[in-house]
C-alpha cells in the first residue's frame, strides 16, 4: 500500500508541473490563424486583358486550311521523294512519263460551318522554307507561282484528294534524278479561296500516324511498265492569320493557333509575407454566346506565371497549371503561383492560353475583370495560415 501511495503522489505531482520550455514552444506553434480571401467578397482588385501573339505552328499535329470566324488558314507541304536507280536511269534517258500526280490528305477536324464546302487553290513554291520558325510574319517572303496547279478536288469524310501538275512533278523527279541540278522541289502551298466558311484540319507529319499527306505518282514507260510511286510529306505546317475578334463588352479572349492569349492580375498585397498558402482556386466564366469550338477540342486552359506582364515574359515556361472546363466554368488550383507571389513579392499576374494552342482554332470568350455581372468576373479564392 505504501508503494502504491508513493506512485500516486509522484503522478499527481507530475501533473501539476508546468510544461518545459520545449513543450511550451510546441504548443505556441500550434496556435495557427487560418484566413480566407475571396475576390467576390473582399476588396481584391483585379485587371485583365488579351492580345495576339504570332507563333510558328510547325510542331502541330494538324494542318489547317480554310476560312472561318476571324481566321484564315493556309498550308505548306513538301514531299520526301526518293527514287530507285532504275527509275533514275529512265528519267535521265527521258524514257518515262508522269501519267498522273494525286495528293491525298486525311481530314480529322472542322472549325466553322461543318456543312460548308472547302475550296482552295494549290501553288508551286519557289523559295526555301522549314517548319521551324516559319509563321504568319514569314508569309510575305514566301515565293510561289500565282497559277493554281491543281484540278479534280474531291472531299469525303475520310480522305481529300486533288491532282497537281504533271509537268511540275516531272521537273521535280528529273531534278532529283540529275544531281547536277539544283532541285526545284520546294513543295506546294494550299490557299483557301474567298467565301469559304470553314477550316478543315488534316493529319500532319508530326501527328505520329501513317495518315499524313501523301503524293501518288503514276509513271509509264511505254511498252514496259506502268507503276505507282507513293511518297509521304517530309515536312509541313499551317499558317494562321487573322484579327482579334470583334470585342464584346465584358469579355476577354483565348484562341489557339492565331494565337490569342489573356492576362489576369489580382492584388494579393493584403496577404502577409510570411503566409503559407494552403489553397488557391481560380475560376473563369465562359461567355457561351461568343465562344466558338471545333468538331473536337480540349476543354482546358493553360496557366503560366508572369515575371513581366508588360512584355508577357514567363517566370518559368516549364511550370504550367490548368483550368478544367465544365459547363460554362473553368476552374483550377493555382496554389504554387500564389505562394510564389507571396514569397518573392513580384506579383505580375498570370498568362492564359488554350490547351491546344498550336493545333486547334477554338475561340474561348471569358468574362473579364469588368464584366457587368459581378458574379461572372474572374474569381480567386485563397485560404492561408499565419503563425
């Protein structure tokens, strides 16, 4: 009994002791102050804008051709032609004739009036071009014949075909066969005719499929053989030109390929410098009446953090967050970007792009920072803690 009493005395005595300095510090650190900031309910100033930026589209998996909405899309294609020694000999001896030359393309996408017809002209290119770096600003320097070298345009859901000049193709083949000549093969330029109300997207070289553009040449050596040679495109690209859409009060715009980007800035200076951002959600409202989408598209927006909003300079081009679309709402988590603003004190805002910014033509109209309906303006909700 004495032993038990002694133990109880020690236990009671221990319970009455004050926490050690270490324990007190741990308790102190647990006193966290959780706060929230919401641009809808708090005085969080914001501004937004949009602008057009010319970019090369050579890395796209889609070739665009046509006119629709605010854009015109044209296409450059060059074929990888290689010849067997026997064909080279026949060409050098003028022993074969080009009977027909047919180009086949695989349609995969439509933007604009899907029921409209697609009409275009095809031109022989006379100047050197490469997919890397060629963009809408490069078009004035592109040399090509003004004469349409195509005939017999055919269009179906699975394939589009047209014939091109046998004379031109013969010259290409002879230049390749006789290596002492500078090759005249710089490919073809497809240009939509005026009045076309849609853009069609075709499989490109970079699509990674075997459905890219191909050239089928029928050769005939009289009395000996008739043979068909098939060559795929070795390089291709789209060139998209156009203007910013007619502005609608309260909207900003995001469009692929042309391309149009938006900027958004929120004043987060009310958040303490030592704050830990637990969560930050950005929400956009889509103006469905002024949004135009194609036959297939990615319903996602890309978000980048800016280091200089004046020159649209990105802080880190590899750090990309997303806003996912559902109905007329785009929403996503941008916690790392808000934390960076707080830590570095350089809040230059965000850059918003279309997810398919080099392949599609989707025009997303988003309610901007001055939209008449306050509840449709961009919304930033931040939860943070301070010690």
